[in-house]
């Protein structure tokens, strides 16, 4: 939550930095993107736009977070046993979605994994997470609950070797052992470089009898960066004189630069730069 872009006023002109962004008209937490504010900037001479390039290769629009809520609701409604959901511990809106779905289907939530256990209480205290009373359960309560009354929220979406989900996959978790009837939801996309670790974890979970649901078979995750149509919308609203694609691999910057060219910007006004 609380991600922002920057409008920097300098003696030579206005510089706009998008920050990490996507345009979500129905966010789970926070307000929709302020398109009116961006359009107001476009009425002034914006010298430079620096814009997020992470998903510049993807055509179309990034789906709303609400899509994930619908998918999780369908999965939990149809599960006969425990539902074990892993995501980024910093993705507070996804944690809220899991809590909401568990409450709707009369399930308790057990949280495991150090970073998840640390972040959730802070997010509740600061008002970013809303958890009704008696929804979270302790490890001693978990052992007594029927499996069809449990959702487990865990770290390990990236296959990190010491994470809670990987310890489950390796039969090394002190509180949770995977059994047939469990449904494991990988509610995150592997970060580039982590694919092998994630695939190994998924295979191990399948071998133990779990039903594993991940991005290639169901829309259990949407990424947090704008796709091409959102990048074009930001560009058209801000109307910069110069353009610098940022935040991504070099190929992402090049693709984003070509996208700006397709919108009419002169090639000499586009700067594809690297650190150093």
C-alpha cells in the first residue's frame, strides 16, 4: 500500500516519475489511480517522464486485483480439505483477500513463515489489514480443527529454501504436513531466476498428494505493474517532451522506448540508460 509517483518541479521544468504502477479501477486497498491529476499535468509543459517498464512486453491491460478475489473464492468454496495459500508477505492487499475469503467460507486462518508472522500484526495495527475477531488460530488450535475449516497463509511463493512452504514440501515443517486433499495455491509469479526453485517446490507438493494451483492453470495472481495499454495511457496523459523508461531489464527499457516512438515521440527525445 501507499505507493506513489513523483512530480518534481525544477527550474528547467517538471519531471514525473511513475514509480511502480498499474492502473486498477477496483483496487482491494487504497484509491484508484488519480487519472484527473495526471491529466492536469498534461496541460503543463512536462519536461521528462520516467515510467515503469517491468511489463512493457505485455500487450493489453493488467487485470484488477479483484479478479484474484473471485478466483480464490471459487477455489476455497470447492475445496474439501485445507487450502494453503502462499504469496509475498509484503502484498498486504492479497493477504486481505485471503482473510476475506476465509471469513466468507467460515474457515479459520493459520499464518506461518517468519516474515508473514511479523508483517500481519503490524499491518493490522497500522490499519492496513482488517481481521475479524477469532479468525486467526494458533498452532495448538490448528491440530484440533477439521481440515475443511482451515486456510493456511504461508511464505514460500518464490521457493526460498528455508521458507514455510518449502519446509512443508520437504516434510520438514513442525506444524503442517501435506496430505492428500490439501489444496496449495501459488498466489505469486516467480521472480526471474527463481523458476527452478518454484517448480521444484510445486513438484514436491504434487508428489505428496496435494492439488497445486498456480498461474498457468488459474488466475491466482495478477502482477503489480502496468502492461502496454496502461503505459501508453500514462504517456498520453502526461505529454512529456522527453522520455526515459526505467525499472526493468534492458530489454524492457528498449521495448518501452519503442512504445513511446509508436505514440509519436522523436527517437532523439528518448533516453535508454543504465546505472553507472
